[in-house]
């Protein structure tokens, strides 16, 4: 989020590193830590009453899922194809696999993304295409009473930042509530990025549990999950969560400094303005060169898919022109502008990206697209 020149984070972390990275006290509830103070309330984490720290997004979603299972007394988890929630066996299904392996969208096959995941884990997961209103309704009707949680990224941060269609996240909220399942919103990519209050603020959503990592620590090893008091308070009451470094001080210091900076000046508004200019400029370049391009995501994290008219799920995105995307990226890299080489990965803007950087990127992309079209 902030570039290498930002000193505040380093200074705060350096101050605490000599004390060791471990900490004995727990970061619980109101008023206990500056982190909780900073994050609580409508502005930064609207849905969170209580928060627990972890070291990575993987741990955050893993623990959120355990808490959801413990709270509901159920085992099943629903996740959406193309979403990534970390490396653990509970959710590493139908993430990057070729979509041809996912079967028919009416009865999707959950595909493990790694060897080593026990076959038995498939019993606990239901996968669905993102934005599939009808499929979601069908699953909730058939399995609603057995589902512990529906977990989703607000947009597909791991698949071209595909946006939720209007009403999709609200439908998840409504049906989970009706069936007594929890709604876990994975804000590892959107949290403290698309708005100070993340997708919760952006969409006015109140999920039961929320997970954070990435922008929370701005490069420092820290992540978190939190949610409603009634749910989070079962931790420690026969429900386990913890770890040697789960409250590591440099990470907490990084989070504290990041959240303080976000609150102190219009960081995300600035990023949004520059990101919008970049999106608009790229859109114009593709139009001028007669290349159909679908833009998805938000100015602070966006993506574009080429030679396609609509992208609402990974199955559609897979039909876009990845070769063309990569050819253009190669030409841009040769000219000194380096996007992520994986077209699934959105473009993430940082506060250090200046207006001049946006101009340079647009100039380079204008040349690169022209050259590829020749
Ligand atoms: C949405 C989402 N959730 C969870 C994770 C896992 O986070 P970590 O890499 O910190 O384990 C990621 C990582 O990219 C992510 O994008």
C-alpha cells in the first residue's frame, strides 16, 4: 500500500523488534490494544466487535472456519470457484485448476489445488461459480441446515477482481441468516484497500466473520479475523486459536502504523483517483486499437480481460484472451513497466505510485498494445 519511502512503519517496528517478536498478551475486545481501538467501529471494520490476530491470511481463514464450525455445530463449507482463501486443506479447492475440470455448473466438481489434500476433505466442501444466484439458491435449499459457513471474497481478488453482481453478496447475507449459517467475508485483498472499511463499508455489508491480512500490515507479518461478539467469544471456551507468533510485535506495530496512516490522510482516496485514471487510460488504449476489454474490480485493485464481452465468473474469464494479455505484458516489461505476469492477479496500486507513474504506464501500454497489434 505505502511504498518503501514510508518511514513510519519501519520506525515503529524497529522500536519493538528488540523486545522480541513474541508477545504474551492477547488482543481481545474493546480498549485492550491500540490495534483494536483503531480498527473498531463503523469506520474501519464495521462488522467486528472482537478480533484475534494471526500471522497470515491462511491462518485467519482457517481459524474463522473452525470458529464457524464450532459455533454452528456443522461441518459443510461453501466456497466459490476462483476464490482463494489460503493454503489449508479446508478451502484449497477449485482455485486455479482449469475450469474444464469443474464439471457442469449445475453440479460443480470440487477440485483440489494440490496433491496431499486428503480425499475425505471433499465431503466438507461445496463449490459454486461466483455470481451464480440460481446455483446458490439451490445449494442453500438442499444443504442449508448442514452448512457451517459460506466464505467468499467480496470480489474475486484471485481471479481478475471479478465484481459481485448487484445483490449477490446481499443474497449470501440473507440466505445464510435464514439457514443459521455464518457468512465469512474474506477481506484479505480488499480490506483497508478499496475503502478504509473495506468491502463492508463499500457494500454496506455486515458479515458474521471477517478476515484480513496483506494491507493490514503493509508488508509486516500480521493478519486478523474477527466478528460478532457472540461468535468470537466462543474462542477459549473449548474452541482453540493461537500460536507462538500470532501476536508478534513487529506485525502488530506494522498494523498499528498502517491503520493510523490510513486514518490520518486520504491515502485510499488518492489511490482511487490515480487508479481510476489508469483504468480510464487503459480502456481508451484498447478502444483505439479495437480490442474488446472488460474491466473488473475497483480503481485500487482492478483487472482487464481481453477479447471477451462479459466476465462474471472464473468460467467466463477462462475464455478471455490470455495470450494477448501476456504478449502485451511482455512488451511493457521490456519497456520498464511490470504488471503481474499472471492475468488472474489484479493490478494493485500503491500510495507511492505517482501521477507520473500512471502517465508512464499509460504511455508504455499505448506503445505495447500498438506493437502487438501490428
Ligand atoms: C483472499 C485471500 N485470502 C487468503 C489469502 C491467504 O493469505 P496468506 O498468503 O497471508 O496466507 C490470500 C492470499 O493471497 C488471499 O488473496
